[in-house]
């Protein structure tokens, strides 16, 4: 029984789930009819006649019987054929929950170590991970860092896409110690795949520098055989961006357009900024015109329109000017030169964080870092394998439909209209104006049309890919060769041959076999991009003096806030004598649990959320949770007063709908954007 429960724990079950599963197995597999029909528990007559004189443990109670009477005795014996009710009531076969929880604690400590010091146990398990070809590297120097790279992640590091753009995001609510998880993702034809998972202490600049530096030291050529990617796509985290700038100074940093717009809209809808409600949409439209400007004329006029409001909205204009100093990171005009493959948001990283929390961890915090590494190396690896194979096995048919829909947009062309400039360069006429030609570079997947000039897959590339059967780095997996490459990414050496991925009406094309023959070098890519882009705008360098001034002012503010906190702590010490002793003991226990900066941050955030200001209007008296649970359906679940008496019959009840987590719709409705509960989704 103990081995059964240890097996349940190894499969990812908790104590309560293991108890329920074990009881179901008893009722399902230990029925009398199944045991009577099983030869191992109820052998046939011939076997009993043979074994009655042998030293078999199950025969020992029946040695004194003759073989025929032994059969009846064996079938009726509770030793061999207990009923399910007896098995459920027997502590040796169905232990009580206290015993299961004790066994789980013993198993957890032996597999994951202690909560506060998990790195020692993690280092002991590194040889076991190496046997599975999973790299787990530990840097114990403060701030400590753990780097996890699975087999798929190592293969993703060799992709050419890993050299172009990397999506980066962090989360710190996945284990009991609030360990920060930073994910670096590269885009493939089956979605994004992590290059590595960094687990580190806190979200300070020093912590991020230690994490990124450890990645660079361990895998110096992890970005498509290069020491750094061309672009990092992140949200506006000052600590993360500063660390990336110091560790990877040659890489370009771009901000996610969604996070930029969301931050601006939240500022406009915040009541403390005193922006009239009827002016919020207008100001947001002006800001969006700057962000999505595609030429210098539109940009200059949009900036001038905002500056004209300096007398009416001085705070808005001042904030805009401060943010406009970093215009190369968020204005669309200044990223038209870069191969972003049409990605202007960090949605890939946001979706990966959600996969980590909902699928890998099932919305349950891991016990410690060691348990977190175990889930990442097994559950996430299996999820990535299955997701990539879904694309390789053509189980995502909507991608194929979108591909053919894109090809049909210019189906009137003929091969005679295509001009071959050799070296992978082709001229293709416009679908609306036959006198206009677009140049397509098949080697790097760019076109000088509006969509394809940043490397996105456009209709001109789709037409050439379909009719000329030439490979492109940014096409969806619609051919057997492209699906075969996805199979190699998912399975490595275990991937089937190319014939496995052939469609019903598809043959192996010799033109596609040598896929790397037409790919130019990285230096040639930059030259070709410069020749086919219509307008090139040199990005302005950031003002280092402004950044230094911002850092100085931030340090001064931090020193002042720290001094205020110290004074308030001294003031609160005089009030402790009036606080009940049991409350002080609870506070002391809570403070002893805090071991790092992330736990302290979580404690402060929850404390600020529960405290109410004296001058705050409409502060409600909270209701006991048990009172809310007893309310009838249709009654408010909050702390509002429930009206007494008969409900009115003339007034129809209007159900208040929740705001959608959709920034565009909320801007159009002039409403605040909905936020997830907690510090992160």
C-alpha cells in the first residue's frame, strides 16, 4: 500500500487526490467477481493439486485441506477475497488521511528538500536530470539563479528564428517562496518555444543581471548560434530592461504595444489625475496616432496636436514628453526597419505564463524551487511536444485554411508576370495596380509591401510559396518538409522519416529537400533588407543623461521612503502594548515566514489592500464569508446592504455585466480596463 501511494505522489497527485483515487481503485478492481475470475487469486483445480505440496505463501492456510475442499475454502476466505467494504475499512489497504498526509510529507522532504533551502536537494538531483538529457544549472552566489533547459529548448536554441526576436516575461507567484520565473521564448511555426527557464530571487536589477548573465555564461550561443538576438520584446519593467541592456548591449529593445496602451489608458481613467471623462477617449486617440504613425509627417503632426494641449492638460503633456524620449522603443515608425515578423505585442509570453500556471501547475503553487523544476522538466516538456506534434500532424486545420485564403487574394496572377532576379529575389505585381511591383526576398521572408516589410507573411509571399514551391522561413507548416522540421523539433532523433508527414496527395519535391541551400548569411540578410525597404529611418539613440537623472531621482525617492518607513515603525512600536497578545503573536509568525523580497512585497500589497483610509468614501463594512455562502441565488455576493420587504414588481432588475479584458472595447466604451485579481494573471 505504501508503494502504491508513493507511485501516486510521483505521478503528481496530492494527498487528498491520492486518497480518492485509491478508494475508487479498490471499488473498481477489488470486486469479488473479478477476484474469483483471476487465476492469481483464485487458481483452477489443477494448479491447487500441483501446488498443495509446494512452499507457496498463499497455500499455507489451506495445507490441511484436500485439493477439492481447498477450492471452496479458498474462494470463501477473506484473506484472498475480501469484499470492497472490508478493504475500505482496513487501515492496511486503505490508510486514513493522517497517515497519507504523513507519508506525503516524508515523500516530499525526500524528493524536494526543505522549503527555505531547496537548492541543496536540487543539486543532488542534477545527475538524474542529466540522464534524461535535461540541463539544470545552479548558481548559489547571491542572488541565486537556477537555469532549466529541456531537450526541446536545446533544439530551439539552434533555430534561425532564435536570432531574430526573443519574447521575455516574468512571474513571481508560482511557488510558496515567490520565486521569480523568467521565460525567454522564440517564435516557431508551431507557436513559441522557450529557449530556457530562469528561476531567480526577486525582480531587482541585480537579480535579473545575475539571471541573464548566468544564461549567457552557460549557453553563450543559445540565440541561433549567436551571442545575442537582434530584438528583445518586453513589457515596461525598468529592472528587466536595464539588465538586458547591460548583459546584451547589442540587442534592440522594443516595448509591447498592448502594455503601452493599457498603461496609458489606466492613467487617463485614474481619478487622481483629474482627466474629465468626456476627454479621455480623445486624449487616448491622440496617443494612439503617435504610437501607430507610419511616416514622419503623421508623427510630427500627432506630436504637435498633443503639445497644443499643454495649457489644458499639463500633466498629460508632461507625461507624454517624458515617455516620448524612448520613442524608438514603442512608436511603430521606428521599428519598420527590423524583422519583427509582424509581432508588436508580447502576447506570446503572456500566453506562455498562462500555460505555466494553468496547465503545468494547475493553478497550485509549487512546494519549492525543486518541485517547480520537476514540473517544468516533465509536464511542460510533454505539453510542448504534444502541441508541436499537433501542427506537424496537421491537427490544426485552421492554419491551412488561412494559408489558402491568403493565396486566393491574388489568384489572377500568372507565372509570366513574375520576374526572377536570382539569389532568392523575385518581383511580383500588386493585386490592385499591375504597374506596381513588390520585391520579395525568399531567403529571409521579407517583402516591401506594407505587411511584409517587417518580415510578416504576406499574400505575395504566399503566392510565390504555393506556385514556385520555394521554402520561406515564415510560412505556416503546409508542406511535408516543414512538418518534418517540426517533428524534429519535437522528437529529435526519435522523429519518423519524411514519408510519415506526407499528405494524401503530396509527393517529395526535390526542390525542397535542400532547404538550406538558398539561405544567405546573417550579414547578407541585413544588406538585402536595406535594398528592398522603401524608407529607412535611423533610430535615435536614447538620451543617457535623462536615464542617469531618472536613476538619481529614483534613488533619492527610495531613500526618502525608506526613512519614512523607519519612522513609522518606531511610531508603531509604542502602539504594540495596546494590541491583544494573540494578535501580536500572529503578526510575529507572519513576519517570520518572510524570507525574501518577493514575500515581503506580497505581504505589503495584501496589507495595503485590506487597510482603509479615514477619508476614503463609501468604505463598506465587510461581511463574514459564511454569511455570503448562505445567501440565496440572485442576492449580491458583496458587502452591500440587502433590502428588506417584498421585492419591487415594477422595476426590472438590470444585471451588471463585468467589463471584458479587452483594451480596445473598453476605450471605445470610455470605461476602465478590467484587471485580473492579484498582481499578475
